[in-house]
C-alpha cells in the first residue's frame, strides 16, 4: 500500500472511488440483464450498435491500473489524486475511442465492409487501452501527427 512521505500526504478519500467503480461494474450488467426486455432500445444501445461492454471493459482497465498504482507505489504523489478519482471514467472513454478506431481501421481494410461486430477483440482492445492509458495517449498523438503533420509535442 502506498505510504505517505514528507512531501506528500496519502488521501484516503481517493480509495472511495475504486469502490464506486466496482459497484458500477457489478451493478450495470445485472441491471441491464434484469431489465433488458422492458427497456427501450435507446437505453440499451445509447451509442447505436456499439456494445456497452466496450465501456465496461474500458472502465475495468482504468480501475485496475489505478488500483495497481495505489498498491505498488511506495511513495504517494498527491498530484495524482485527481487521476485516481477519474481513472475509471477515463478508461471508459479510452475504451470507447479505441473501439471506434479499431472499427474505422477494419472498415478501411475490408473491401465489402463485412466483419463480425460481436467479437471479443473490441472488449480486449477497450480493456488494454483503459489499462494502458499512456499507450492510448501516445497512439492518439501519433495518429494526430500522421493526419495533421508536425511534431508529437505539438499534437
């Protein structure tokens, strides 16, 4: 567990947020399966045909990377308190954007635009980019440089 140092103080309130994300990760699939037959289509699929599992796996990745950093670091950096609070939500957003990028790449690579939308590939990509948030940011910087040119520092 992270321990306080002279320069920074461990904020125990940060540990509340991983539990909030865990409750959401458990409650959302239960709620969806229990009420799937009675809920309108726009609630079950708020983003069109994108599976909600994408957000779920992205949030799981963000939560796990936050918990990993809380447990593994010997010195606590209070500057990262806000990141720990929002890491689950950031993971969900990164999972969503990575899903869109993968679908875009697959659509561009296939001639007839026929590919399986129900594969585990999207869930794995969402989890990996939710967990590897720095890798996701570097990917977006590289894509920005590729599309618009310039330096990575400017992207």
